[in-house]
């Protein structure tokens, strides 16, 4: 390993962030700017009879559905979600109108005087069953002959796993500023996808594209929470700016952010396996995701969950059924892993149960089933790259002392003192958009501009949101052109200046956009003229990928990144509190573009995964979030987890820049099942849901007495 | 009410409601936008400043509580030698990702090292326990503070 | 129109309280959150800022007891000589920044069932001194707090100070079950103090926090344990548990469940008796001290 490019460099955006000079959305001020607050539904399902607005002083305005010049629908995948609810509200927190004015305090005072009159309608909730509900999407994947496998099975085992909500809890709350200038509108904001917002505004205004401009501001974390959500509030700010003729700023406080923005889909996953001679010969998997009130991205999250449903294992006969249901709760959306964490948790815990039944150690049982190079995935595609899962499993086991500890902890389980446990997980993440998404939907375009002073500017719509895109993409260009890093320019994307290279999601930025930039740089290098000039590159799909989006057959992803985790816990025998005592990870992400940045993604992803698995408890009761501030929604602190010991596999992906694959989401996927398995080892109880709270363990241990 | 205090070494005053959050006074009246609002409840530490050298969450401190006292924000602290050591150590460790929490962590590190110039890992974690970071998982931040203590021997 | 008053001394504060009334604001770590608006908090009545009043910030030893001014911050407390159980509990409140502002007086007047300083203080037999313009009165802390968020503080009174015994307990046990490892709200807490000299239980204090509208302490049950030796106490453990079970009334909320609070608080009690006090008594027996 240790390609020159992997060597860490000083992160290009560190200085202004550490010194507090970086300007996030709320730090921006425009002359004549108004502040806007939002009236939101306080009930899960109701018909709006009337909204009574008190007399407003001069300079204070209401903006609602009537002020949407174009289509009152937020463009995501399906046009079902209004910018402003008109006749019906479908979740607590749904926006109904804005109140804008010069003094922020006065805006919220006046807003509290706005009264909605509603006729309550019957709400629909998930409530741990997920049955009989309307759905946004429903799919079936079939591989081989599962019916036969079950007929011929020597043993059949079935289990159900539930995963809960998770809030992204980026440290910078959402915010946008809309500015209207004669016949153009510009929205500044904390975002992942400038062009998603651009398209949504074009549809909301019904204007031609040139009249809309979107500019990303320094983004303080996102994790998927600023993927599709900002399109909604960008519309709000833009319509308000258009109506009032003044710039309008919307910034959420933490409570509002938690109540009304998208969350990770909660899930119920049932897996039934047919076993013959201690091998899994068939699987039947049923996935239900709670999509919340509107379609959003649920269909795609569901697809990814289904494509991940058999984990890293080769199962020849599979039937996967999945659905994303509609409930009267806040719409679920993108969050690091995007359906993968839910599915991998279930299949990993299921494999643990199977291993137990077979009387085989989890490590050996899993190794027996892992995909090898050339094996077919659940969609009948091939993992084209070299697969080294067995090796990775062995490596993480030896790093952590897994084998010896597993036995020792099991023996000591009924003794006194803290219960120690250790668990191992194997996992993967499909890189970039599904199948032919890059080729057929995104069609990424990048530009690389050579300036007359010799500097080179990267023109892409990818954003820096903390994950290191600025540094990584600059490195790729600088390394290819063999010029110093500081000769490469890359600023926050502005749709007036950059082409649509696709959204900053799906761990695609380095692998797809980075590669396009590398190709552009290669082309630029060949040019002998001094400039200025621009190189344009558009996406070319690697030749071997075959995918049918209608039947879900073929290569669901161009390539996968793989991982192996071990987590060691100690469970307090009196209180069932879980302390994490060790985390180890082995990751195959191809060539790291910067080892230090990658380490940051690993450390952060593992912490987020462990949080998801333990303390991040978010529940809905009668459509209302019980935890909606940082006091009650608990994310990990510096005292929670020990350092992650991680190792990278030395692999290279032919179609990634310098051999890089995807890395941003992978680390969150493996931690929850490793933790779940560790708790099982410690207590001898089955862990069937996330988060694993002390309250849950008390019940589980009590029920098994 | 006129409330005067010393901000980043300079005597300042503001006519305001004594119960106004110090955070808002710093950001809106004095342009200290490096002090951030992450939660408004004193949970995340993105708003942390030093008052008389002690770390406090400015989002839950009424400005009257700072009257006549010395307040230091990242805007002031970044001019010091100690800051440069912390900045370098943070960069080497990979402690900066989205950056929103970073100024708060810098001041938390300063507050810790003032009291304990040679902390061990547990003490560093304890000292940072009131600052939330969602990006780094804390590993790099802890390493950064330990490294700063090392590099800055004699400064604290 | 609500006003915020900033008296320069205690006399002025009490005078304002008598004439204009107001909500006493010290560290702000509870009230600035409870009344938060967008920007300046939306207090519902006048506010009296007392956080910097010098008369209310002190830690003194006098007459075998410790006296703490109500507006002494947790950090100032931790820098003083306070009983080990209080040190442990206060050290787990909030975070370093919270402890630099928050006060025990505020914790007590907020009277949350999850207030962390209260159970150890009650275990130490704490009393509170309430002052108004022309009067002052002292009462046990356990009489001061009457329910969640409810105290007997009169509108013209301020909590001025808290006093508690030094406590020569050789067994000091405190357990806070929080929502996470640090900077956590309490789901429940347990405070156990005992004196095991000579192998006999000659003093015992048991307090539960977060499992009832107010702190649970039973002087009656405690008395019943006095004089026991290791074996007797071991045998009595189950009965003691049943006794406390009748006194606790936990609830479900966004942080935890009724069942968890009930079962875990009693498990901690049992642990305290069997694994802390009983062995402590046994050692004292054998060494004959």
C-alpha cells in the first residue's frame, strides 16, 4: 500500500474552520434581510379548515401555498410532498406557512398567534407491525429456486429484527437564505446536492433553469440529512424572497430541526433460512421500512436494503420481499448507509443465530458462507473485484483476540461481576448509485478549468460537508497533473459556475466524480497550450456492468467496499448499561486518497454506528417524537467509546481514481451488528432490536429467566 | 441596561436586556460568528467561550453574568501562541472535519490545559465531555489535545 | 412587560423580590433552557439575577457542618472540601462548562425528580436556609421539596444556603444511571452511606432519586437496620428491598421506563447491601475495630 497519494496532507479547509472564520449559513447577513419562521402542523393527520392569522404589522408577511408560482410539490422522486400543506396535514411538523419579518423575535412572537383550525383524521402508524399499510414502493427479488431449497431443507430457522429511528444530528442545524434579484432567485444553504435544489426550485417556480441559482455554504455536517430535505426549505426561502422582494433567512433551532427533518427509516426485517448440512441453502427475507408521510427517497432506500439483505454471503436461492410504507410521521430519508445498516444488522444477527444452531463458531460459520471472487450476489450479479472476506475476518479476529475472548466470556457469563462480550460482523456497502443510475439518471459532468495564471479550478457540484471532498478531489487533480496542491482551486459549488456532477451522496464523490476529474486532469496534462481552457468529462460506465432496473437483475453496484468489525463490551450486571471496551475494524475501500481523512471517516462512522446501536433512542408516540432535542436524543460523547483500531486492506479498483472505491458510509454499517453480537455473547440473550438499551436488556434477560 | 465587559482583551459595552444570551450578544452585537449555536440547550458546546478562563456555554449564559468579566472567544484566542499549537496538533491528528464544533473544542482544550497542562487520555476525554462532535468519533480530537499538550510544553 | 433585575447585593435582591416579585436566576443552566425563545429567553415573569451576589457564594465549615451558598457553582464546590458522596454526585452533573455555571441552589429550587445533587444532600441530612426581607427560616431539604418542580419557597423568599453534616461514613456508595456515559440526564440514582465501626451498622442512609415525585428516603427503614451485623443484614436484604419497593413510584418517560427504574433501583439497593455494606461489616468484625 502506501501509494504516494494516500499520504496525508494538511486538510485544505482546516484553518478557517479551526479559527472560526469559516462562514456557515447563519453567519451570513444580507442587507434588508428578513427572518422567517414556519407554522407547522401539530397533529399527525388532519384536514386544514382554516388558518387564522392576526393582523400583521408593516413589514411582516405570510407566505403560503398561494405564493408558490409553479408547482406546489417538492421535486424528489414522486411529486407528492407539497412545499406548503394546503388542505391536509400528514405529519406533526409539516410546514403550512411562513411568517417573515425583520425582527426574528417578533416573527416568532407573531407566529405563536397564528392559529390553525383542523378536523382530525384517522392517523396511521407503524407500531412495530408495519402490516396493512399503504406503501410507496414494493419490490420482489428472486434468485435461484428458494421454494425447492426450503422443501429440501434439513432445518429451517426464522427470526425477526427491528431497528429504530436515527437522527443525523449534524452539529450545524439546517439553514437557507433566499435572495430574489429582478427575475432571478438565488438560494444559499447548508446542503449536499445543489442541483437537487435547483431542480426543485425550477419546478416550484415554473421558471426556466437560468433564472435559478443555488450556492452551497460551508456545511457543518450532513450524513444524508441534507440530501433531499433542503429542497423543501430552499423553496420556502425562495418563495418568500420572491414575494417580499427581500432576502429571507430560515435557520432551524435544534428542536425544530429534530422534529421536522428526515430520519433514518425504522425497519422490521424477517429472515428465514433453509439449512442443509450446516450450510444455508436458501433464504426468504421480508423487509418493511417506515417511510413516514411522503415518498421522498424511500423507494431507493428500500432497494438498497434489499440489495444488502443477504449481506456478504453467497446464498444461491433467495426470495426478498420489501415494502416502504406510508405512515403519518415525519418523512424518513437519507442517512449514511441508506438502508444498508438495517439490512446488514438483521442478516448478521441472523447468521449468529444460525451459527449457534449449527454448533459452529460465528467466525467459522460466516467464513463458510462469504462471497468469493466471481460468486453471484442476491441480484445475480458478480462481485467483479477480488474478494478477501475470509482473510479480513481472520485479521480482525486476530487483532482483537476474538476467538479466545469469545470462549472465555461465554464461560464467565454466569459468574459475578461485569459481563464481558465480544462480537464480530462482516459487511459491505455498494459503491455509488445502483446499477445504471450513474449512466442513466445522474450522467455526471465535471469540468476542469486551466486559468491564465496557471492555476487549475475544479468545477463540480460535489460539496465539502466534513468528509474531506475538498482535500481529496484536489489531491486527485494535483497528483495527476503533478502540480502543488495549492495550485488547485475548489470552492463551494455555485450552480451558475459548475456543471451537475451529481449529488454528494452514496459514497460516490471520490470514486465517480474523483475519477472523472482524474480523467479530465489526464486530458489537461496532454494539452500543451497555456490556457485558459476547460476540459469537460462526462460519466462513462465501466464496461462489465450489466443491470436491469425493472427486474433488479445483474450488478446492483459497479463495485463494493467491504469490512469486518469486532466490538467488545462490558455489560453492568445490575443496571444493564453497556460499556464499549474495544473496537477493531478491517476495511477494503481500495486505495485511500488520504489515509488521515479516511481514518476520520472510519472513527466517525463507527461512533455513529455504535450510537445507533446503543444510546440513540428516538421513539414516536401518536405521531409525536418523544425525543426532539439534544438533551433527550442522546448521541455519544468523548467518554463513550475507546479508540477504533483499524487496518486497511491493500486492494485497488480498476475504475476508481488511483484505485479508490467508496468509503464514506461503509464504517457505520458494521458497528451495530458487532455490538449486538457482543451483547449476546455477554448475556446469553438474543438481541433482536436496535437500539440495545438497558431497558430492553432488562426485559430480554427477564424474559429468558 | 448597559452591560460592559472585556471581550478578547478589549473593553466593550452593549445596551441590552440583561437576560439576553451571551451567545446572541457575541454573534450579533460583536460579530463573533465563530461562536456557534448547535443546540441552544447547553448540550453541544459549539457555543463555548471562556469567562474568566472558565469554559461556559454561551447559549445558556445571560449576558449579565459576564458583566465586568473577561470573555474570550475563538476570535481572540486564535491570536495566541497556544492556539497555534492546538491548531497544528488538531490538523496533524485529523481532528477537523465539518468544523462546526471545532472552535468550541479548541476552547475546551485551552480550558483543560490551563488547569492540567499534562493530562492523560482519560482526563482529556473528561475535559472534552461537554463538547459534541458528530463527525470524528472523538478519536482524532483526543489525540490532538494530547499532542498539543506535548508540543506546547511550557506554554500552559 | 417582564423585566430583568440585577441587584448588587442580597438586601437589594430581597427588596426587589418583595416589591416586584420575580424568578431567581443563578447559573441559568435550567432556566435559560426552560424558557428559551428564539434568541432571548421568553420569561413569563420578572427575573431576578442573583448569580453573582457575593453573599450567596461561599463554602464554609462551621459547627461540624458544611455551609454552602446557594449560588456557589458546582465547579467551586468541587474545588472545596466537600463530603465524598457529594463530590461524586456533583462531578457527574452535566459537563465541565455546565459545572462552571450551574449551582446547587438552582438544582434544589428546580426540584426535578432527576436533580442530581438532591439525593446525596438528603442522605447527608441537609437543611436549607430561606431568607426574605425581614425573616429567615431553616428547614430540612426533604421538607423543602414537595413534588416535581414544587418547593415551599414563598414568592418573597430566596434560597440562601444549604447546610449538611460532614458525615463520617466509612461506606460511601453512589450510582447514577444516566442516558449515556457523560453529560447525561439521570434516569435514576442511588445514594448509600453507612458506618460499620465494630462490625455493627451504627449509621445508614439510603436515598433513591428519579423513582418517585421526590427523593425516596425512609428514616423508619433505616432505623430498622441499625445494630445489625453482617449476617443479620444479609438475611434482612430481601425484606429491606420489599420495604423500599412500596415507597418507589417510577414513571415511563422519554428517557426510561417504569419497569427499568423500579427493578434497577432495587437491584442497586440489593447490590449495595450485599456487595458493599455486608462485606464492610464483615471486615470490621474480623479486625475487631
